[in-house]
């Protein structure tokens, strides 16, 4: 039996006041959204934050999400599952990216196109610059 995370325990999956959550849906755009979030984290741009823990209402993670200086959601499609998960808990992502709005067609393929992932990462960087003056 798995016990829920105690409030005293901390998740080490986020290391930045700028945090990103992503859809990881069972389609190409969900996988692209997830990989783009990984790339943002690996690049030191945003801490990759556990959307599943927020959705599970794990109190410490919800609190940490609410305290983020800036929250970014990357969704694969217009269903906006990542953004809606945050909004369900009154956490409004400052930046919302939807992969299909970048002209990417949703398919059942799970292969990740690295060029498309790069486009998503660049779009996040543009939004950070436009809205928040980010220069990284």
C-alpha cells in the first residue's frame, strides 16, 4: 500500500520559482508538451513541477504550486488538461502554451519530433520575454 506524501516531505522535482507543468497525453502533442517541459527544466529555464501531485491534491505540492513566482502550463491540445488541473485549484498559469495552436496536428503517434519540441520551448521563451522581461 502506498501512503500519501506527508506534508513534511518535499518533492525535489522543482528547483525554480518559475515552474512548468505539462500534459503528457497519449498522443503526439501530449508527448511533445511533456518533452518541451523536460527541455525547459534541463535548460534551467523552469523547474519541472509534478502535475500529478497537484491533481492528487497533495497538500504540500498544491501549496508549492500556489507559491510559485510564475507557473507555465504546456498542453498538447485545446482540452487544456494541464492548465485546467491548475485552475481547478485556483492556480492560474501565467503562461499557457497549446501545442496544436502552433500548427501541429494531433495524431495517435507517440513519437516525439525534436524540432517541434524546440519550437514549443522557443514559444515559452518568447512569452517569458514578452510578458515578464525574461532575458535568459
